[in-house]
C-alpha cells in the first residue's frame, strides 16, 4: 500500500526491535517475507508463554517510518522440543501450523502447536490448490441475489455471489473458500489497476459498483486497509463493510474507512423477532450509520416479521430469501426489466 521501500524499512525496523529483545543464548532469523523464527532455550513451558507475550508487545508498538506511524499485527506459533518433534524441519513445520492457527484466531495472539492443527493446515492447502485449478477450469460461476429498498420495495441492486462446483465433491460451501479468496484478492498488489481496467473494458460507471469487504479482512491490518480502500474509492466505486458486527472492528478505524455502506450480518437478523439484544444491536448500527452518513443493508431476511421490524428500525435496504433467492443473470435481468416489487406478506 505504501510501496516496497516502506515495506523494506518496516522489516528492518521489526528485525532490530526483535533482536534487541532476545537473550544471548537465543537465535533470531528471518525466514522469508515477513516471517521470523526464534530458537530459544527454556526451562519450562510457561517460559514460552512469557516470551510470546513479550514479543507481541514489542511488535504491537507503532513503527515510525518515513513520517508515518504504522501499526501492524503479529501472529506467533510455538513448538516445543522434544514434545512436538526433535528434527529441525518438524519443529519449523509445527511452529508454522500453530502460527497459521493464531492468524485465523484474530491475529495479535499466539498458539502452541497441537497435533490436530496439521490436519486443518493440510485441508486448507488442498483447498487452496483445488481453488487455483477451479479458476482455470470453468468450475466457478456467478449468481446474483436481489437487494430491495426497504421503504418502497423496489429492486435497488444485486449482490454477485461466487459458486464453486468441484468435479469430485460437487458444490463447495462458500464459507469454506470465500474467506480464503477474499484475503488473496484484497491483498493483491495490482487490485486497483485491475479494477480500473475492468471498469473501462465493460464501460461500467464506477459509482454503480459496490465492492464488499468483510469486517474481519478490513480490520486485520486497519492502517493498510485504509490506504487500499482510499485508492479504490478514488476510482469512484462504493465500498461496503460486509458481516458488520461479527468481527473485531474499532470505531476509531471505522470513521476513517472510506465506506458507503454497512451490511448487518444475518446472524443478528435471524433471532431478531425474539431476542431484544439483537434488536438493540441492529438499532445501534442504524443509528451509527446515520450519524456517519452510511447506508445500511440487512442480510438474511427470511420472514415477514423480520422484514417489518427491520423497516421500523430504519434499515435502508433488505436482502434475503423472503425477498429473493440468488438467481442466474438472465433471471435478474427479467427482474430489472419488470421492476418487481416485494409482496412481503407471502413467503416464497
């Protein structure tokens, strides 16, 4: 986001800070990219906890690079010898498996290796391998779910949803591969340029396109996300925060993110009619969005009761099976042409 020269300076600063924190008998090395390894001698496992806490604190303190304060996150995996292996390669692999687990747990944390972690890592690697093949072999397709204006019921927009049909396993659940693809695409260095080419090639008005990024992805490294989203926003496209309320957002960062829209996660909508807590959360999100000048979309609307309550709470747009299931492009064009309105007293 800031250029390679800033990234290089950041890595040097991190290395110096880590090096200043190690003991004489320990060894610190940079493996590749932004990965470091520490070989430390300890007398009891609890010492590893203390060391991991220490390095979390060291890296979380801001770095001042070329006039900017950069805040970064860190994920630490711990493998013990001889409990988790005696060979160097085994210990490195197990420490890395624990690190990946820490990363998926929200970052800025550490995890000790457990044998079950390898199973998950191998499954993720297999899925990533198959997904790369899927992109090249026509296994992926798009469907579109309508989004309606909450007040007058007119069709306002549609969300493009990726579907994967595996040649051996059949349909793959979106929850198992979308987060993986979302991180890969958002962190791609050519994302802004690629989008600019696409907008020009298909003559799309930038303001008619909304890009969704999950709250978790946006907040994993908020400072970098702000820069990337600002670059995207300069193209004229709109930005929405998806699954709002399920991640670990900070209101401090939310006010700085150049977003146009908040999408309330279906988890809050599902129990809306019999849980006062969820009503309070939705109402608070709507109030917050209004203060920040953002639109609110509620996902997962499945019953007329949910529909009416979300209208009363002030949501701008509604999306869910009650209003319309994901459809193929031809069907969506028919809806646009007919300008369908919602008959929310009848559940399809």
